[in-house]
C-alpha cells in the first residue's frame, strides 16, 4: 500500500501548529506529538503517521545539529533495511519500542524521512548554523532512553 502524501502532510502541518521554542524546538515538539500518536494502540501501523513521525524526527535532529545530514540519511535508509531483514528472518517486531507492532518497511516512509533530512538541513542553516554537527555520533547518543526513536 502506498503512502498518501497529502495525509502525511496533514499530520505534519497539525503537529507543527505548536507554539514551540524557535525553529528546532518547534520541530522537536512536533516530533513528540507525532510519537505519542503512534504509540497509541492501533496507530503504529498507520504508514502516513509513521512517515510523518520519521520525517519530523529527521528534521528535528538535523536542525538541532545533533546529527549531520549524511548520518541521518544513513539512519533513515538503514532502519528500513533493518526492518526488512527482521521481517524476512521472522521477527518483524524486533525493533518495537512499545507493545505495538512495528510498521512494515516502506519506500514512501523512507522518502519522507529523507525529506525531513533536507528540511532539517535548511532549518539548521537558517536558524541554527552556529551549531556544527559531528561528522558521526554514536547511535546510543542519538537514541538514548529519552529519545525512543523510529530510527
């Protein structure tokens, strides 16, 4: 089933209506809003919601300078490949961070994650260019306990 881009954009637009703190803070709050929606029972398999959450996570992390665009692109694509591998090996929920099932790998979700990288990079250059992201940040620093990420 293909991701419906207009529905993904609706989720993003709604989440970005928050008052936020600056451009990166606004993206962070929007990510948390979408993350909470996806963690509700029955919502984790909604591919448009997954795409919106993945987009916003990538945008937020790159805007903040927590990770650079290159590393985030690798994470976006790598996570989907990992889900494909988990599915092929019979454990599609291996990456679950809640009791909800993991959404299946989907090229549309990946495309939205990559768009989040591009938009986050533009945000970074516009409002946060004083922060230089590291060339590569250890995964555990990106996905610590406080950030239960899709990537």
